[in-house]
C-alpha cells in the first residue's frame, strides 16, 4: 500500500463533490441528516490537507508540512470527536440516544481540544515523517504521562462510535461498524501510521453516507421499528 500527494488529492477530488451531493440529498429527503451528509465534504478538506503535507515533505518545506499537518490533525484530533456524535444526535429520534450523543459530543469537544491545542502551542510535540509509504504524525499528547496512546485511541474511538452503535437507524449502526472494522484493520496492519491510514479509509467509507442520506425517510428519522 502506497500513499502520496496524488492519492490524497484524488481522494479529496472525489469526496468534495460527493459531500455536496450528499448535502443536496439530505435537503431533499430529511434535513436532520445534513450534519451527517457534511462528513464526506469535511473528509475531502482533511485529505487535501494531507496532500499539502506530502507536497511539503517532497519540497523539504517545514512551513508547508506544518500547515498541512495542523489542518489534518485539526480534523483527526478534534473535529471528528464532536462532529460525529452531534451529527447522530441531530438525526436521532430517540430522546435517550440523542442525550447520550450530545453528551459524548461535549466530551469529545473537550477531549479533542486537550489533544490538539497543545500541539499548536508546543510545536516541538509534533514530528511528521514518511513511514511505510504513509505519513506518521509522531505526537506527544497531554495524557501521555498517565495513559498509553493505545488507551487514548480507545477513548477516542468510543466517543465517536458509541452514538452510531446506539442509533435507531440500522444504516447508521452499519456505518459505525464499518468504521470500527477499518480502525481495527488500520491498527493491526499499520500501527505506526494509524492516524493517517484510518482517516484515509474512513474518508472513503464516508461515501456510504450518500446512500444513507438517499434512503433517509422523508421528514423523519428512521426508528428501526
């Protein structure tokens, strides 16, 4: 498996119009799915940021690498931690699931801020390099003195995946399951470059949201009953 600037930009070129299309579908079928429909669009921007990292590495431009890396990690370490749970909450009809998802989004916002902002304030905590034909974001995280990064990843995954697991929609449950499987595969196959690889596969899997938005019930959220 070989990643590159062209792969990242190609993924971005696919995801950006796909995200616009999924937003259009959500508007037509169920506006409650708009936040979910925006996910491919956001992944498109994230992949473009990683493309910038590749270009910076090739040009030996630390400023370009850092700009792209901070953009990529803003999504990877912060944005997804609150956007994914809140997107489920907005689309969800069950009050209990909605409350849990909103609460996890608040937790994710705080947790993500503690993961990401120290990297911006302490540039020496972030090193970017190519390992196994993929980008390794070698980061020192605020919680490292107390927890291994494996534990931090489990907490991260639970915040994002629990709302999908609890969702009334069988389609959203299935989407969450595919994201979980991609995380397990990325960790097992390419542990050192997990962040880059998992985000890439999750970005491609987000295209499934087009079909989910297209099948969304008119003006209401699927109950699964």
